[in-house]
């Protein structure tokens, strides 16, 4: 019963957590528009597999991260640098001259690894799943047995994939506006990265205090 409850809570928390536009889901959407549905799904699969690994790391390191400001600070600093570099990349890509975008309909394994890379860059799910793992522990101790760990990571990955799959089919409906959407999605991603940089810096300053 507890394992089922853990699975359902983690599944819906993961599903809801990916709904707001972010690095991974916007990458899925842009890939879907530029390379078609199948490649968008491949990105979603790659990203979801990384989330499974991140959820596992979150469970194993949950207690240590909570009580180690040093580790938390290192993660935040690394994230700030990565987000800043990504912001530069997206703004530069958005300012490129308008060109006709070729839409590739064949499957491409690069799309899968693109999903893996973008999801790996996004370290935010780790503290998110740490909080979930801690909240689900009644005693406050992070002591999950093997079945509960498996249930937790599968729920995290499947919940993420369901939302990303929804993004694929949502953006297919506006495929005719691919060029315009791609341009402004690059601006959106750049702005999002800057916001994440500011949030991360604020958390670093707060940690110092």
C-alpha cells in the first residue's frame, strides 16, 4: 500500500513539475516542430531516462544534501554557470537570419541523445525529487528499500514522459507556424535561462546568509 502511494504521489508530482515551459519540454517542442513527431518522442524518451537516474540520485543523496550546505552551494554554482552559457546560446540562435527550416521526418538517434543531454544539463529535478523523497518519509529518515526505490524512479520517469508526450502532440497542431515559433521559442529559452540564473544566484546568496 505504501509503495503504491509512493508511486502515485511521485508520478503526479513529476507530471505536474514538467508542465510549466522549461528547458526540457521546450526542447521537445522545438524538435517536434523542426524534425517531426517521432524525433520529438525520441527526445522525450532520452530526457525521461535521465530523470530516472536523477530520481535515483535524489533518493540516495537526499539526507546528505539536506544537511550539507557545501554540496548544495556547489550544485547551485554549477547550475548558474550552465544556465548563463545556455542563455547566450539561445539568444545568439534567435538573432540568426530567418531561414527556411527543413523538417526531417525520419527517426534520428541524435534526437535521443539531445534529450539525454538537455535533461542532464537541467539539474533542477534533483532537489525537487529530494524534497518529494523526504516528504514521503514519515519518520524523516531517507530509508527506502529496493522495491520503493524502483517504484519512485519509475514513477518519476513515467510522469515526466507523459507530460513531454503531451507537448509533442500539442505543438504538432501549430506546425505551419514553425519558423516564427522557433524564433520566439529561442528568445523564450534565453529569457528562461536568465531567470534561472537570477534564481540560482539568489539561492546562493541566501545560502551564504
